[in-house]
C-alpha cells in the first residue's frame, strides 16, 4: 500500500517515455510478422483467430463493440517499437508508458493530419486495447500461456479548443520485452506504410521476416501461407490474390513469383531485389542462421528452398543494408507431427 492507503496504479509505477525526435527506420517485431495476430480486413472481424502448431498456440479475440485489431492498427505498434529501439540504441531509458502527439504518430506511419485521421487513430487505440491475445509464444514452461492486450490503457489530453494535444499509452510487457530483444526486431521499408491491402501488408511482413537478404531466395507452399494468414477468405480467393500480387510486384526490396514445386503444389517464391531493409538496432547473433524445418506441409523435401536470384524490374527502394541472419526460426516453420493437445483446457477437464 502507498502512503495514501491505496494501491498504486500501473501508470504511477512507470516512468514516462517521450517519443524521440529524428528520422530513423521503422522497426517491426518478428513475432508479429511471422504469426497471425491481426485481422486483414477493414470490416469488423468478430471471428477469433485460433492458430495452433505443435510448438505455438495463438488465440486472438475481439470485442463486440470495437472488433479485432487490424493490420493497419498494428502501425501504432511499429511506431512504438521504432521509438523504443532508437532510444535504447541512443542510450536513453525506455518505458512501457509512452507519450506523443497524435500528429507525430500519424506522420511516422504515413497518414494525414485531418480530423478524420485523428478519429481513425483513436479507433485504432480502442481496437488495440480491447483485442485480447492468449499465446504460448516465448513462454518457457510447457503449457504456459500469456494473455494480454496490445495496449493496456490509453489516455487523451486535449487543448482548450478541443484538439488532441498528446496521447499516453501503456504497452504490454509481452510486446515490450520482444522489442528490446535484438533478435526479435527487424527494420522494415518505410514504403510498407503505403501498401493499402490487408493481405498485401501481411505478405510483405512474411516475406521480410523469412526472406531477409537471402541471395538465392526462398519459397513457401500457398496452403501453408493460407494457414499462417488466418484469413477468412476462401483458399481459392487467397491464392488468386497472391498470384495477382506476383504480377504487380508491389513490394520494395523483393520480387515474387507463384510456381509449382516438384510435387505439383503451388508455392510462392520470393527473392531479394534492390533492398532498403536493414538491421535492427545492434548487431544480431551471427550464429543464428536462416535454417528451417524440412517438412512444412504442401512442399517437397525443402519447403523453403533456394532459388536463383531474379533481377529486379520496377521495384525501387534505397537506404539500409545489412543481412537478415535471424529469419526463419523453427517456431514459424513448424514440423507437422499431428494434432497437438488442446492448450486451452485446464488439467483434468473432459472433452
């Protein structure tokens, strides 16, 4: 108990961290890039995401009032991660309690500064706070689960004329710890914020996470990608949209192609083009190589197999340039060993 006789709130226990000034690269959390945590649709999604592998379980639930947090709402988390990493690398103290003006956030994520943009940003805060996640990801003990929301709480301060002056928000510890771990953050191309489609944004993050700067490229089975997307669209629609993206080549730094593997299954191949993505913060551990499990469903012996480098045509970007050696960790390229036990049941509960 505090001297006033009451428990201190979470906000009172945290040091306030002001977003830092300067032009620096956006950073994204690898867990959020590799796994299905967000709705890919602009219309409200109420259907939970229930993603399970032998190694990872993820359940995302929406509130009836706001719907599930979307992949556009995740831009706020990219903004937060970018500022936290930049501050840490500059030797500044960081905190889960962040404060910034809405204009600073909107500018960083490539949005406008109209009243409508402010309203959409606040709606994003509501969805991020009301969406709940339960996951075994990064939990050390077997059967352990961590439940949280993307934002613990947020607060708006307004000026006399009614214009929002600053926003305070508290990040969950699960996300904050991932951001401050070098191996769990990647720099993304600022052009990402210009991608308008939900599936398009999701696929760029998958490609950036798993492709890195592997000179010979990688590929995934379309069925496997469909499962990883948690999309509510039928598979045929999903596959059609990926083929269209391969025709349009929308991604900075990567070139896409859809082709058949040796077993006649559809695969999406991606190879680096002219890259602008680079390292995140300090150097990563060079011993963490881009190795994947060799039995991802829908692929032949090598689900992420090397491709000959394809020349870039019409994909322009510039900027950074260090190798992504930490991509393709086993938890996002799982081995199919059958249906895992239900992690949501309590011990001794019947079926």
